[in-house]
């Protein structure tokens, strides 16, 4: 396809769905929206088709994760194509209601859109403090150099939206842009009920402003081992352990200990106890079976083991 053919194809409106996948990939690069999701591209197709706007003439375009954009001229096209556009009148005003004539910034702007066949115009007022995005740190934007021009563009777009029931598309100015070549201003990329709203990114480990404080963690009432702080055995495990001790006539399992600490107590007080201090060998098996539960490695610290056993005995451990 020659340059003339390509120019004609791009400047003549055609639904995006009629382009090939290869063309779509190329056009996404041209339109700087390679990151657009399938749903976002489908929305661009829908808005382009609904309002008969050509994305390759920048009449409509997509900003991923923001929305479908239409310039001021695109909204005028929609109004004229309706066949009911009877003109509009827009002025900027000072806070005291006098006509803004330069110097400083206007307080608000009011636009009147006339619809053919209607006695009264559709009127819309927008306020400087709601839409102005002046530059920061010495960098100027069009809101600094042409304040009334920018505010009136926003006002006219909103008035045309109201007059001709235009939904699903937004102008760059109302979304915090200077023009179509710029990305949206920080903190102005969200939409609620079809209208742009300020959205500030949350800092790490922070909660949204005005949100309730995080609920306190529930208190952990799980019984803990008096020696190591681990959870105690459940009732089934405790009964199983006591059955093993009863079968071997070792007495009562020491209370307040987890399975590991009971095993350690058994090792020190029963398994390793000298034969002369134990009960009659007639009641004692030839070998001491290991009780149910984990078999921890020796601590390697006799003094610590001794202190542990003494602490258990002082706490009223059962008779071995």
C-alpha cells in the first residue's frame, strides 16, 4: 500500500474491528497503547464506533488504565453530527461574579449550549479549584499560561456532555492533562460514577485517609508449654501419651508441657535413670520403649538439662 492509500485508509473512518491483527498491533504502537488490555481496546473500539471518531486522526485515543480520551474538537464533532447543535457561549468570571479579563486566575466558567428546538440553553458551570492543574517546582503548564482558555475548554466539554448525553469518554483537560501528548497529572486518574476523581497512591504500609484503624489481632488463648512456649498437646494426644505411660508404669505425664518437653523429661528422669534407683526389675521391661512423639536431639548441655528437670519438679511434675 502506497503512502496515499495508507493516508486514505487512516483518515477515513472505519470500525477498528475491521482491521487485521497485524494492523492493530502496528496501530497500538502508533497510538502508544501497547499495554492496553483486551477490555480496554474493546472499549476504544466501542467508543470509536459509537461516536464515529477516528483514532488515527487523534479524534479519540486510549490511555491504558485511565480511559478513552476525546479532544475538545472531537466533542464538537459529536455535537454537530447530532443535527441539533445550535451553538454555545462560554465566559470566565472572577469570584465576585464580574467578567474575568486577565490577571490572576478565573474563579469559575459558565457555558451555555443551545439545542435546536429547545427554548432554554443547557448551562454548566465548572470551578477553577476543581480542575486547574498548575505547574509545580517552577514548571509551568497551560493552566499557568492560559488559565481561562483551559477552564473554558473543560466547561464546554462538560456542557456538551450534558446537552447531548455523551458518556464513556473524557477530555484530556478534565483528566489532568495539558494536551494529548502528556500523561495524566499525578493523583488524577481515577473515575467514580463516570466522572474523574482525585486518586493519590498509597504509601507502603499506609491506610486510606479516613479509614478505620486495623482491627487488633485476637488474643491467642491457646495453652502454651511452661518450658518452651509451644502449644500443648490436644486432648487426644495427651490421652495417648498417658496410656503409654500407664502401660509402662511411669506414672503421670508432667502437666503443662508440650510433647517435645514431655519426651525430654522422660529421657532424663526415666530412660537415663540408673537401674538401682528404679523400681523392681520384675515390673520393668528389659528395654525402655520410646514414648509416642518426636525424639529431640540431646541438648549437649548437662547443666541446662539439670535446670530444666529441677524446674519441672518444682512445678509439681508427676511422679516418675
